[in-house]
């Protein structure tokens, strides 16, 4: 089994070359509603080649929460069974067709429990993913 791990978007071209030239099993990359650069090339390439993708930093190291601090969770979040921002943001990440899983780092049991709820219920379709992205800008 082989894998490739990257974080900064500036390295995406290099990572794409590795994916093209080698039989890679998995790719770990930054991906969140605030860091969508991987959608351009790497996620489609991974999907096409059957490469598992692990989302690193699904909350952009907390940057997204800082943006949303004063915004209430939209009522439409309940359409995909979310009752917290973390659930909505994680569902955005894991619902991408190329995504295998996300690794939201936490040392809080309460946050862990809340994050786990993102794996339950309905997932966003493309239109809902765009609604989530728009409200998080």
C-alpha cells in the first residue's frame, strides 16, 4: 500500500504529478469549505483513479468557526439532519464524491460526539453543498 500526503495548495501540481506517475492507494489533503482548491484537479483525479481521499483540516484549523461565530445555524441545515455547524461543515466535506473520510482533530469528547453525528442521516447533494459554501464565505 502506498500513499501521498500533502497540505498546501501550492504543492497540488507536484502531488498531481505523483498521482499520475505512481499507483497510489490514498491521498491525505487539506479540504474544507474554506479550502476548496483540491476540487479543481486532485479530487477528480483521485476519483477517476480509485484513490481513497482523507480530508485533513476539515474545519480549516478553526478558521471556518471564526467566520461563523456570529451566524446562527441556518434552519435549512435540518434538511440534512444537522443541528450544529461542525456537523454541517463535516457533511460538506464527506459528501464530496471523491472523499473517503475526514479527520477532524479534537481532544474534546463533546466535540467528538458532535462530529460523529455528521455521519448520520441525509447527506447534502451538489445544490446543498453550494448553499453551505455560500453561507460560509
